[in-house]
């Protein structure tokens, strides 16, 4: 197969002209010598390569330019400057059921929609049974779709979409619709596409999905590339931004590095270092410290912040706890044991800090570098005695 | 499957229209075109009991009404229904291609904004729908002609030429209007008025000879006014259909001819001229449409 990337975006900028009063008629055009337009740069010098056969996640908050970038790659929008080079047959799923017409039957709409996604009539014929089975609406294929529920429409649109046969697939937020079972089906399908060696570009707000299925990810922020790299890192960056943490002075990692944080593990009650944490179960934050030169006044601390509010809920420090760390060089392990984590289900950030007991100087701080999720422990309803009163009345 | 990988490069420069390559792209997407035409026809006739019969009823009613009315009015055109319909059907194809073609991109803005496909397909589908109606109605006319009028042989050979010229002209204008209409929404309104004037400037309801005769009696800038009359490409097209189907230039017993009193070769030459001009127009309109189509998604 080809070695060159499936998609090369080079220095891509896209400007939208936002007209206050847009000359949409000849009269206006003649009367106003100059249209009052404001420029809005939806994309600004974006450069990225997307490798053949990889799955690339595109994240960013609303209005960050994700969809614009996708549309430029698909050829729906023309770049203002820069270029997009794209290799291989492409299908863009920007909307489910594109071209669906309410007066047509489900069957007719399948064929119409499929042709827009680049399937020939014969290919659609071949996939038709599959599509119907996937959508789970066999009995309604010959009724007009105006009688469909919105759920049925989405299922039908998606069923057609997943039967496309492109080398490069662009997906925009399509996964965000539907219930959990449906989303699981979507992820499943994406995995199949991955196994088949297709290149996938995924725009989504579901950050966990990005970590789960993407090989690489990029975060756009106000039309510029904010971060590109491992999905985990990019998503972490995205979470900072989502939580309003990208202040001027925000530094995710700082310090003089006389002592360094070598590794951090958040160990659950069952001894594992990943997966959700059950509420009211124990939690151990294990910090491996490496002193690059002899350090005799090390102070280690951690802080747990509520992911929803960014408010600190729990912290501890070796010095205040009265546990001295003697002079050492090389590695040491610090365990912060939380016997029971009582806070609500949700996401939590962990900040780890190493500093000097004497001067307070920072050796190494990782701000909100780690995270975990708390879930409610499943509860089995137990039988208890509940008195039942019985009354009988004559009528 | 060929092992070559299709590479597309998109830049800010609008790509140059290479007719051959673009035509192949359109051919590859013919499925969309066929489906859109099918959709339009379906939508037009669903929930109506008679369905496509409505489309046939239209010329039938014309034939019936004008058989009667022409007799009452004693218009100077014998077999008026044949004369009228041979031109009117061509006009209907032309005007509905233009009217719905001009709206095609606007009406499908959702598709244009969300799906990557060659946008030419939208006005082409409008022409396609008009073409289906034209074919059905022509079949009705043909039956009528066979039953009550008779085909005229050498003249009928003009029909394919007139048909191709009509089609090329319709496609060219539909493309141009569709692209124009995205930027200037008054194209649609202007078109409706323009078509009324255009209809009466074209010899459809009146005998073409009368127009020719009137026009030849004067001149502008030293050029016969008839030449200006022929600047309307639809005059040539409609006269082609007249000559092919109505065929009789000077019906016996009439004081003056009905059609242009020129030779068959003359009409063929006129049609060829219209065709060439339409092809040039098509190339220009297509170039304009192609150039503008990259910005459609943004402007809608």
C-alpha cells in the first residue's frame, strides 16, 4: 500500500465572511459599493498529516473549527489559503440520512442516500439486506419515511452510512446520537473499519471514545492547532481547556527537578491501577520519586480536585502529616492511602507536587496530570421487613 | 480495480474545468442523478391517484381544446393542435428546466452543505425531470399525429437535431442560472418575468411566418430585423420542431405560409448554428458553475 499519508493538511486557513448586510440581490449589489463584511477565521494555518490506515480523533469545543476542517478535507468547503491533499476514495458522514425525503419509502431513501455516499446501485443491492437488518426496521421499509419516528430515521441513516466502502472515512459527531446500545454498535463498526485498514477521521465530543479508539488525536482551539499527539495527552489537554484552566499562567508541569516525579499510580481497592474507583472504597496514590542529586528536605503532596467544579476536595502533605523524608539520592516511593473515598461519582483530577520543606521551592509539580473516575458501588436490594396494611371495605 | 490511488489536492485556487475529466466524474456519479430524477418524479406523483397520467393529461387537454378553439376562432393555422404542441412541448422542457434548474442549488442547500458531490447534478436533475415529462408528452403528440395528421419523412430528420440543440441550450442556461441564483436571489424572480416575454417572442402560438414577414419588412442598423429575431435561440429550436412535425410550410388553401418559407437545409443550418452557440454557452456556463460551486456551501 501507499506510504504517503492519506490526508495531508498544509498551512490550511479558512476565512468566513460574516456579512452584516449581505448583498443577495442585484439592487443591493448596485447600491452598496462595498459590502460590510467581517472576517472570521475558522481555521488558522492548520498543518497535520493523517497516516494511511490510522484513526485520527479531532476534538475541540464548539466553534473551534473541527467541522470546518472536516469539510475542507471532504471538499465541501474551499480553503482560503493552504492546501489539502487527500488520497483514496473518500466518504464523509457529516449528517445521517443526507437527501432523505419524507415522501419516499424507506427502501427508496436507502438507495438515494447510498448514492450520495458513493455506493453504486449494485453495491446497494448487495448491502441492502444487511442495511435493513442493521437498522432493525424490516417491516417499515415500504412505508414512507414521514411515518417513521426520529429514532427509526437515525437508525436507517446510520445503517446506510456504515455500509459505505471508502478508503478514507470522515465522521462528524454521528456517534453522538442514540442510546448506549446504539453507540456501542457504532464503536463496534468503527473497529471493523479499523481492522479493514481504512483511514478514519473522527470528530467528536466524546473524549473517552477518542482515547479508546484513536491512534492519534488533535485538539483545535479557536481555529488553531492546540495539541497533536497521543489521544490520552490531547484529551487531557482538552479537559484543561474545557475546565477553563488555560489561564495565562497555567503550567501543567514545572519545577527545578532536583527531585522528579518518576511515576504515579492510582491504585484501586482491588489493586489495579486503572478502571473506575468505587465510592467509599480505598484509594492509594503511589508516587515514585527520583532524586537526581542528594535531597534532604523533600516534601511530597497531592491534591484531588472535583472534575466538574475544579474545586479541591482532598489533599495531604508529608510535612504536615509529620512524616519526614530523610536525605536520599535515587528512588523512593511515597504512598498516600485514602481508606475510603467518600465523594460523589464523577471525574477527579490529581495534582502531585514535590517541593522543599525549608524554602518551599518547587522541585517538580504535575498539575492535574492524573485523573480517575468514581462510580457508585452497585447495590443489591436486600430484603427487609416492611409492614403491609390490608383493608377491606364494603361498597 | 486499478491499483492507482486517487489523489485530490484542494487549494484556495478554484480548479480549472477540464471538460473531459469532469464529465467522467459526473458519469461516475450518475447514480445520484438518476436517483434525484426518480425522487422528483415520485414526489410529484405520490398521493395522487392518477400519478404520471397527469403529465399525459396536460397535452391531451391542449389537443382537445385547441382542436375546438382553433375551429371557432378560425385561426390562420390549419391543424393548429399539431402546430401548437410541437412547439409548446419544446418550450415546456426549456422553461421548466430553467425555472427548477435555477432553484436547484438553493432548494438542496442542505445537501450542498453536508455532502461532497458534483453540484452540476442538481441542475442536471431538474433538466432530467423536465425531459421525462417531455418524452411522455411527445409520445401523446406522436400518437395524435399518427392518428390524425401523418408523419412527414424528410422533415422528421430535423427532430433529433432540434432535440439535441434544445437539450444543450436548456442545460447550459440551467447551470448558469443555478450558479447565479446562489449569489443573487432575484434571478428567480427575474426569470419568471423574462420567460413570459421570451415565450411571446418565440413563434409558438402564432404562425412563425407572420413573425418572419413582419420582421423582414424593416431593418435596424442596416441589418434585416429578421436577423435579430433569430438571435433568440428558441426561435430556431421551435421552428426546427415545427418543421419536423408540422412540416407543411404552406398549407393548401391558405393565403400565406405558416412556417418560415425557407428550404429544409436552411432550417437545418439554423439549428446547427443554435447548437454550436449552445455548446459554446454550455462550456462557458459550466466553467462559471464549476468555478463558483466550490463556494456554494459557504454562501447558502
